[in-house]
C-alpha cells in the first residue's frame, strides 16, 4: 500500500513545494521538493500518518534526524531542518546532484580501479567513524551514492538504533558487490582492486580490526596506482623509448546516463582525470 500522504504538487509549511515521490518505506515517504525562498532543490522525508500514531516510530524518526544532523562530513548530504506541518514531522535534506551508482551499473559503465579505490576508501572511513561513535546505519543502496565532478558523495544513511557488530561488514559487502560490475579490467591495478572487492564481498572471517586493515590496504593500492599513472605520464612527456601513453581507461569517461527524476549530471564531452584525493577523509577533524 502506498504511503503517499499528499496530492502533488503541494506546498508544505509555506516553504517547500513537493513535486514527486522519490521513494517510500514502511513509515516514510521521500519527496523531491523546491525550497521557495532559496530556489533550492531538496528532499523532504515525511513520516506517514499511520507512523505518527506510534510514539516509538515518532521517537525513532526524531532521533534519526538528530543523528544525521550531527554527522560532520562534507561528502554526506546535509540535513537542513526538521519541521512539523500538516499533522506530521518532516526532515528536509540536501538533494545531491550527480550520477547515481545504480544508473552506472544498469548502463554498463566502467570506472578505473583508482576511482573505485577512492570510493571504497571513503566508505571505509565512514564505517570506522560510525563504529567509533556507535552510530547505526540504514542498509546501503546503490542509488544513495553519486559520482560528482570531484569525487563521490553519499546520502546520509545514519539512523537511530543500536549499531550491530555486523553493520560494517554488511555495509562494505553490499558496496563491494555493487562495485564489482563497474571495474574496468584494463585499468591500472584492476586485478588487485578486484581481489579486494571479491574478498570483502564473500569474506566471512571479519573482526573489529578488519576495517582498519582494509583501510591501510586501500591506501597502499591508491598510492601504487597514482605512482604508475604519474610514472607513465612523465615517461610519455619525456619521450622516452618505449614510453606508455596513459590509457583512456585511466580517466573518467563522460556520464553515460541521467536519472529521469531530474538528477543533474555535468555535461562534459571530454574525459576527466580520475579523482586523486591527497587524503580522503569521511569526516572533518
């Protein structure tokens, strides 16, 4: 049964123009909306009328809003405000504009190992942060990850509840399964990246230290790929005999698809250099 609360379009709280439903859960509906005074596209997560009758679900929604607002990360979508209107609670959030991971998978997009390494490293940092803080998270969804011009950004998956010891391996295992089809087998160190993804996807001997070991392994792989790319580029520039030109697969191709719900994708017909962050960090110190 649909949880859709309102006939659309409608104005919520004299501030947000709700246009369409992005997704539904058992207790909430997420709407695409426009913030009137700032002309800004946002998402509005609304608690359903049925859930509003359950004090435990209301408490969970409000606690999730508080937790999400406390996450100090620039790579995670910002939480804007919590409002009460039309007999329900509503949480407004930044709407990320980029190419979603699920679209890349469905269109057969291929990304170099360095780009996937950067993404997986960001998620490792996220998992470490959530483990340290004891913050629970919702299940990973491929449509919650977006490729931008300068890296990846994520929807905020933090939520109320006790964090399970299985939360981190489950989070990373799901992500590894999503990333494997995207790996460009011809890119630098693709074999090593594939081995890491398969090990995380199917591994069963996970310990609390495993994510730290994985993080260190990804940092080493990232450094090795960067050294290979820079070495080949330097040799090519110097015109050295036998110099290897950087392969097209080691640069990001232009986005292959655009989400029909209105997600913007930067139009760029030329390949973009793979994102090489100096020190990826999930949260600000």
